[in-house]
């Protein structure tokens, strides 16, 4: 069987051509991420050009990358908790610090929702840890954020070690 040429060959009988502006790249997860929004022009020989309407740019968000970015930022930004005593004052400080970071991401348009309550939440209190975790100095910060749809949260549990 003859192989198709790698470039346009006039002797090959083409039934149509699809031209695409922009490029498609694969991310680490194997998902297709559009870089630039493709404008397609279809040329069917004998039928003229048909240019479909260009839809609005996609709200493509690599949720896994965003989750990793938020997790890394919170782990490094809350590392100071290792120097503090585990208890309600520390929990309040952790909630405020994590909420401030997520509020910045919300204001940058990364998180979706008409209000911050729809875009993210942060919990760090006696409901996120057991008494044995509190006694051993472990702190759990529960973070939920909405990367694509409001109030549909991706959940992260940030586990830190504080002074017991």
C-alpha cells in the first residue's frame, strides 16, 4: 500500500482540506490543551469555502495543574505553622492565610463564582482533625475551590505538623 506524502502533493486526490490556526499541545496528563483558539476554514473542492462562526474561547483549565499549584503554594506558604503551638489561635491564622491566598486567585479570575463563597472555602478547626491528631501536633486544613463551575469544589487536605 502506498504511503501518503508528508507534504501536499498535487498528484494526490484530496477530497477536502482542513486548515487550523493555533496549535494543539499535550499536557503531562495526556489531555489536549488548546494554545490559542483555532479558527477553522474548510475547503471542499468544487463546493467553495465555508467558514463556520468562531465560538467564544474555551474556558479550558487544567484542573490538575491548578490543584498542584494551589497545594504547593499552601504547603510553602503555611510552613511557618511548624513553629506555632497547635490550638484554636493557630487554626484561625491558618484559615486567614489560606483564605487570603485563595482570594488573590479568585480576584485574578482563576476560581469561578460570583462571590468568594461560591469560589472557595477553607476549614481548619476541631472538625477537620481528630483529638489524637491535635494531641500529636498534626493540623489539617481543608480547602475547597471551584476551578470550572461555581460551588463544585475540588477538595484538598493540607496536613501540617505544628508544635505539640
